[in-house]
C-alpha cells in the first residue's frame, strides 16, 4: 500500500515495485491482479508527482522516495542510479512544462485580443439589435439580441481562461516541480 510520511524535515514516499523500470514505464497489470496499485497502473513517477503536487511540502522539506523491490532486482549503487534518473526525469518534465506554458501564454495573448475584438463587435450588435427590438416590440429581435450577448461572452471566456487560469496553474505546477529536483531515492528490499 503506498504511503507518504513526513518525519522531521524529510517527506518519504514508499513505492512498492516489482522492478526499478516501473518508476518510469508502467507494465500492463490487470486491475484484478494483486499487483495493481497506484504505482503500477501508470509510471510510478507520475503518481509520485501527482501526490506531491496535491500536497506539496515546504521548500525546506527534503523528499525521499523509498522504492521497495524484490532482492533479486537490487544491486550495488542502485540508489544513486535511480536518484540520478529521477532528477533527470524531473528536469525534463520541468522543461516540457515551461515550453507548454510559454506556448499557452502566447496563444492565450493572441486569442485574448481576437476574443476581445469579437466580444466588442458582438456586444455592439447585440445592443443595436436590442434597441431595434425595443422600438418595435419584436420578440424575435429581442431573442437575437440576447443570443448575440451570450455568444459575445462565450467568445471571451476561453481566451481569458487560457491567458489567466491555465498559465497560472502551470506556473504553480512548475514552481512545485522545481522543489522536486532535490528528490533522493532509497532502495529497500522486500523480505
């Protein structure tokens, strides 16, 4: 059963695996198998990252992954090998997140400008059609005016979300991933 404990200034995440490669590549394990767990259903590092992103420890807290392996899978220096591999994995994930955030921010800025222009045009048309409908008491014109008003707000919603919320969320994730670059791996054998 996966556990995460914080002792002093070290947060330890216990990861039971069948072989070290499961940290990065998930084996096919049927849900009916007793080996099916949070760490075998997908690459274990994805699960570790998600656990840490949900409840990120303080900046001063050290993060340790305790990988529990069968004794035939353990060899001398495996701790250091896995620590280096995990740190490279985190750096690659950070790089991909930075590039994705920059691309989303760029798209968001362009879409915001286009969305704002579409919003202004549609709102102006909505007000104009509404005034026409008020003069004639035409329900069809009132419905068209209302539809144009709703469409104008919808046109603005996606660019605003992408420009603000998504970029902000990715920025927080990237900052938290930087704290994960200090992770160490400790290998423990099952008895």
